[in-house]
């Protein structure tokens, strides 16, 4: 029996977890579920020490045995089955290239742990340029190391306390070099000593310094310390391993689990702890408790290295500006040794306290606003051509620009003509913000600015990426954000409902013209009701999957619609829309679409394509580039959809089957005018959609209202009556409609068929013939009837429904091969 699986959603990504009850550490009985809980809880603390570093993993698929390493193996390359959202950095080796995963977010850490990668090993350097996909397309750029590490490995007969004494000796030498060291009990045998670097020395330089430091320690304490790589000389001594500063070497990442008998952790410690006579390695529960109570002793190390990255991040900003020509602040790149001097003076260039924002009004060639948020020592910036959104129903374009220095938050002035960004800059609003989320594709922040002007107090904004290359973003104002600033909360193992693999679309509730006429056009949008087949299109890179309303895969029946992958400006998307075939009048024709529905053979599809080409009318987007859009309001989703696909082309450009995928326009006017337009163009009716409504999958909602211009019903065929004129066809079909508790007999339908259609239907129905009707049928309807299993669904129009439930003047419209009778529900 297959192991139970659970899908969690982390960082907006769905991750499938399995075997949560499997014991990975037999000595302690620790399960995979407990391990996953640890990495999720520690992710926020651990990731800064792993970010942008090539991760080598040590995996135990069958759990840790008594021997520890038995059944384990190292893995460097990310592998072919990795999710596309895992960031990678590639390295050229002697005869091959490896793409390494980067543990830059909780979702990646959880995914690796799901694969039983208990240990994460990383180098002392970071990538400065990386890729997300395709894998390993070219080598990534590596920076110089931003930290030095000494691995204090106890030889035979040496305990952890003796390693601690050597760690203190190493600390004193490093302090004399101006480096503040932090110890880490490795969770295995010894102790690691980390020291921050300014990123101006190569790995070779750092390795040479570390080697000399180890030799100096050995020279001063020959009875306790050895720096030689020869194992047979280590008995009774601590080996100071300096080699892990080599660019090709890695060290167990701080806060990583270890593959020992029990779930021990590489735990950063304080020097006071190292002096304790009770010093020991810590397990994952103890580490979580310590971090919760005391924070991260290694945090200053990441802050020091972030100053290196800050200077690097401002290189593009500096390259565009000449400090002699512009009044803008243009900080110089920090030179060798300056960082330590600045840090010693407490001069970081930043204000202490809460994160800050500034919004500047920039009158350049075109007026726009610059939206800037403090992050990682710089102002991350977006240009807003249409200004800051003031209405939650209307998103605005946000164009990412280069990072700006923190000093820029105070800048006002005129940039001279001929210089980059020439024009006048004025501060429109500024203040502080509380960060809710910061991901590569989404930022959520609650800003507190000026109450009387600017953003008008406290507002929450969501910036989300809609396109990866070139990057394109939107900014959304959250509705009903009050004046109280929310407090950030510690997050442990979040789980939310993922987007289903087979998406069942949102459905509209039947309404009337009179009800629609009462709707406020400011709150509702009106779209035409298309006479076709509802379909969800899922795009994943170049792969396209088309599913019907019931979830049936119909991709092979509509090969021309595979062109949607080339049309959508996104790497991945889930889109809702309608497959239609145009009739002679130019309007969608359900009878024309009948020529295509249910076909699977390549030859018959090819023939039908010539006479009945189809197209896809997209009207909603559920996800784009991995971001779930369902919670966004209708108007925001529509703006994303138009941005990804482009609007419906002009009639002059719409040459029969030249346009395969498009976004039909919403009607510009009220409900009455929309209904009149639908009737004039020979369409099926009108759909009204509340502008503020989210997308609710598999739900019939009052936020969407439909008014058909004629009554239609989906029916289940339960039998037929023979024809005297054509013994190979039929005179009429006997039909049923769904009601509470099952199907109800709804009468007969005799018109709407061609002679050929009658014969084809007769042959198909005869294969499922049965002796008695599947439901209760009146006696007068039983005469001369042939009964069939209630498996086939069709659609009819009718004038009215009698008190007995019969459909009067029913006319056949066509078979609904996209509908499954077993899942048939009433359509109110």
C-alpha cells in the first residue's frame, strides 16, 4: 500500500511530503515528520548562513543506522527531478558541470529534507550570479570568501573540553587580527571556529592565512595541537583543519542536522558556554529552545558579510552616476580594511531601529513615483509609472530598478539634464514599515507614513512578480488596512491549501436581467457568455495541459491550442477560459464545436481542424510564475491576464484561425447594454463578476452571476425511441435532469439532429443498452422505448419547464463530452 502523502504550501510553493512516520534516527525514535518540523522552524535562522552557497547534501534515505554513515551518500548536482523554483549555481569541474541547489528559502530546505538530506554542507564563499532554470546552462560567478573557518577535530583520546580550550586559543589569535570569532559545536565530534571576512581576499589567500594560523597554534602548543594532515600523528591532540577554506571544500552548515545516532545539530555557541565544564553537543530540540530564548550567536557573522554584499549590490547604481555631476549620494566602494574600521566606530551608514521606506515623486521625462524599501543594507526600488495605488481594486505596474544606497532616502533635488534620471526628485512620503514577507517573487509590507498626506497613515502593499525574464512586477494595495501596525510573529511549519493539480473552475449562479440591472457598474464587471466548452489551461515551461470542467484531460483533442505556451508571457500559468469554434456569423457556435468534441484520433482531429478550428478565450488567471493569484481581486487577476496574453486583437487582425488565444474585452457599460450587445452579436448571454471577488475553485458563487439569453440545460440520456422513417436512427431521445437525490425524468428531445448524427448516436447508445430504465419513468413514456445506462451527457435549449419537470419544446444542441454523468450536479 502506498505511503501516505501530504502536500504543504511554503513560500507559495507546493511540496509533497511522504513517510512522515518513518523513523530516521532509531536510537531516539525521531521521525521524518519531526525532522521536517525542525528544519521548518529553524529555517529563518539557518538560511542566512547558507544563502547563495553551493549546497552539497549528505542523504540517508533509509534513516541513520547504528554505524551512522552506513547507507548514506553525498550528492552535489541538483538532479533532474528538482522543482524548477529551486535556485541553483553551477560549477565547472574537470570533466563535467554540476548545478548545485542554493538553500535560500524555507521551501528549498524542506524539499531537501523530504529527500532525507539530513546534512547540508556549504563553502565559505557565495555565488554572485546564479540561475533558477534551465539547470546548469553556464557556470555561475563566485565571490571571494566572506568568512574563515577552522575545524578543530579531536584525535583519539581527546574530548570536547580539550577542543574548547584550543578554540579559545584560536579566538585570541583571530582577535589580534581584528576578527571576532564565533564557535560552533559541530554536532559530531569537534568545534568549528568562524570569523567574518571583508570579501577582498581570494580563497587561496584565506587558506594560506588559516594554514599559518594553525601552524602557529601547533608551534606554541605542540603537546595539544597538530596541523599536519597525517592521521597517525593525531592521537591525544586536536587537529586544526585549515583546509576547509579551500574554494573546493565545504563545511557542515550552522544549524544543520548531523547523521549521528541521535539528531544532533551543528550549533553556534557563546564563548561563555564553551567555558562550561558541562559542555556537550546539542540535539535539535535543545537548539530550537536556545534560538527561541537567546537568538543566534552567529548573527553578527552574517551582518558582517552582508556589508560586503551591500557594496556589491550598489555597483550598478554607481556605474550609472558621476558624483561630480549629480547631487545624488554616490557612496564609494568600501576599500580593504575600511569595513572593520567602520564597524569598530559603529558607523554602518544605516539608522538603527525599524526598517525604513521612502516614496519619491520623480519628474523625469515622464512623471513617476519611486517606491523604495530598506532590505539587506540597501533601498530596493521600483518605479511606479501610474503612481502609488489608492484603490485595492486597481493594481499598478511596478518596474524594478537598481538598488539605491540608504542615504538616498533623504535625497531631494534636481538631477542635471544629460545625467541618468535627469529631473526633479521630491520626497512624497517616508517612514517605517513592518515586513510580513520578502521572497524573490513577492514582498508584503505594512508602511506607516504621513497621516495627512502621502499614503495617508498605515497601509499594506503587496508587490508581486508576474514575469521572470525580463522581470515585471505589480503593486497592490490591500483593502481595509487600519492604523495599527501588526506585530511580526515567529512562524513554524506553515501549511496552507495548495492549488489543486486538477483544477475545477469557479462557477456562476443563474440570475435574471432584472437582477443584473440593479448591479452597480462600479462594483461589477460584465463579460459575454461564450457558447463553448469550459477549460483550464496549465502551462509549465513548454508543456501545456488542457482539462475540461470535470477535470478530464482533453489536450490531445485540441492540438492547435498548444500555441498558448508561446503566447503567454510567463514560464508557468494556470488559466481559466472557454474553447470555442466560430460559426459562419463569426460568433462562437456550439454546434460547430461539436465537430471537435470527443475526437482522439490524429487523422480525424486533423480533418476536423480544417473545417472547425478552435480558439481559446481566456478570462481568468489562477496562478502565474508559481504565484497563486486566486486570493487577488478579479480586477487584479484580469490585469495580470491581459499583461500575460495581451487583449483581444482588433477585428482587422483577427484572421480566422490566425489568433488562437486571446483575452476578450469586458463590456464597457451597464448590464442592460451588455445584454443587448450579447443578443446583437448572437452570443449566449452575460456573466457579471464582482470586481473585488477572489477566485474560488470548484465553487458556485454569488460573486459571479450569469444571465443566458435562452434557457439551456445539461441532460443525461437514458433511452431512445425508434424511428419509422429511418430504422438505423431514432425518433427521439429520452432525457433526465439532475435534482436533489438523483436524476428526474425530463421528457423527450426530437429536433436538432441531422440524419447522420441520429445514426451515429444510435450506434453508440446501443452499446450500453439495458432492460429497464435507470430511473423512475412514467408509464406513458415507457412505450416503445429502448433504455441505456445513464452515461452520456448532452445539452438542450427549451422554452419552459412544466410543473412535472418536463422540458417543453426541447431542441438538441449537442453532446457534452467534457461532462461526466457520474459527477453530474444541478445547474441552478
